[in-house]
C-alpha cells in the first residue's frame, strides 16, 4: 500500500537546499520554512511545505500522521564524514601526558599512541568491539548524526583490518544510523611487520584489496600521509593502485607537514582531511580542484593545536566539510556539533557555512547524493531540536541536543 506519513508541524525547517557546493555562504541564503510539514513515503521525502497547506491532503489518501507536540527546529540529519569510532581501550593516559607537556614521541615511547590502540583492538573480541562501536554510534545518533563514516586502521594486519570492517558492517546493519566504512590499513606501519613501509603497503595492496572487493567490505581507501606514517613517495604507489582498482580515495593530509593535499589533488581524492598545516599554496590548489577539504576541529581541540584554515579555504572558493575525527588519541570528545560551533567562532564561519559543513557538503565528501538536504527525493533523515530559532544551535555552541530524530522517516524520540 502506498502509505504516506505527514510529519509536523516544525516551527522552522532549515532545508539547506539550493546552495552551492563550493565557496562562502551567507545566512540569508538559508531557506527556512516556518510552520512546516513534510510528507514521507518509504523513507524518502515526497513533499515539504507549510503544515497548514499539507494537512488537508490527509483526507485524500492513505496518510499516517506524525504530530510534533512542541516547537522544534529541524535540520537535515547531520553527517560525520571522518571518524575512527571502532576501537578498543582508552588513551586517557596519553591525554594526561599531553596536557603535562609530553611530546608525541615521548608518549609513543612510553607505550601510548596509535600502536597502543592497535594492540587493544587486536585483542578485543568481535562482541566487545561491536558493543563499544554501537555505543559510540548511538551517542552520535542521539546528537542528530544520521550518517557517519567509520575507518578501520587499528588492525593493521589483513585479518584484523577485515575484523574491524566486518564489525563496522554488523553495527551498521543493526542500528538506525548509517555507517559508511573506509579502509585505513595505511594508518601507520605496524611494529610487527618486518619489512619496510613500502613493503607493508604492497602487502596490503596484494592481500587486503582483493578481499575488500570480494567481501564488499568498503569502496573507500584512506592513507595517513605524514612523516610519522607514510611518505609522499610511498603514498603515491598506494593511491595509484587504489585508483586503478576504482576505489574512492581519501587522504589524511597536511596535519603537521604539507604534501598530502597535493597527492589528494593529483590522485583525484574525494576529500583531503585535516589540513591544519596547509598554507596559501595548498589552499589555492584545493580550491581549484574538485577535492573537498574536510576539517577536523575535534583533533585540534584534542591536541591543543591550530585549526585548519577553514575561512581561507572558503574565501578561495573551496568547499568545506567539518567532521569529528572521533578517535581515542587525538580527538576523544566525539561531539561534532560542539566542535563545529567552536571552529565557527574561531574561524569566523557563518552559521550557513557551519551547517553546510555537517550536512550536504559532508554528504558530498562521502559521495552520497541522497542526503544532507531536506528536499523531495532525499532520504527523510531529520534532526529536530527543542528551540524556536535555528541560530540557537550554534549560539549555544552545540550544547542543545535534539529531542527527536527521524531516520528514513522513522522517528526516535529522545
Ligand atoms: O586522524 N592522524 C592520524 N590518525 C588519527 C589519530 C588516530 C589516533 O591517534 O588513534 C587522526 O587524528
Ligand atoms: Fe583521522
């Protein structure tokens, strides 16, 4: 039966439709429908408009009513396009050392850093890894995030990377939030791989890539390009092969030193992520390309490090997606809205630019064209907040959380 559901009324519906993918945005460009309603069919938006104009429709067909009894402001469900939320263990001690002034190397040599999480993640059972991932994904969902990317990268053997990607797939299939997997086997070379970094990457290409395809575990390949991880020359071979095999590419780029963003452009990556160290040269280059700059304020906050030049990127004409980078090391907070709000005030982003960075521009960074906008034909993914003015979301710096979330038109009330 062709059942439709009328949802509403929404005090304000911030649609995010009709906006450009690249360049600056001003708040008056935002379309805000007051006292709005939305008709949903089979998980997708069929119609939006004034609730009072949609309401009479219910007489003419099979409609269900999903009435909202408090004033709410609704946005497209938020999209967190860069996370590492599949992990085991804690790196609280790393943080304690960091705030007391210890360097990255001192932390690593005292048993901390990425390698510590790799050890704990390898040791964790499927069940425990799954349970902790689901808990974090649920936390994202109740914060209004309806799609989240999740990277592997704490396994770093063929078997352990597969284990992570299978756990991510399992979590995705049992939760309302959509989890988009990415293979980050090229996070760092694990200590127990006896060859060189180049040989490790070759091993991943030869032994993991075929399984990613065969088991359909992911079509996205990420690499951490940095002195402590993989060099530009090493990454070139890896990215070339990934491209040839038709994987979508993303790059951890320009976090501490530059070079990664140029690779992202040269190898037609979908996004270049981090960019805290990018200079005007990299900014201009990214703006001229189709690569989406994806910035990670949670990592700057977690490390006590400068923010990526978000304002300059937009002014140069680039796109800008904002994600949490939620991970146990550099970005333990995991609250995208708080982080986006803080980035906004430091980098002087308009409200429109910040919302775009966690909605349709983030969807593009994941290659998804069916979400991130409230519009006919798009997935009915909505985050509704108990406020009357959309500005309050960033004014209160992300502290107000949604009172209701719809994923594919199905409501979760919080
Ligand atoms: O995006 N930069 C590399 N990787 C992560 C950190 C991962 C970790 O510390 O566990 C990042 O910040
Ligand atoms: Fe990351």
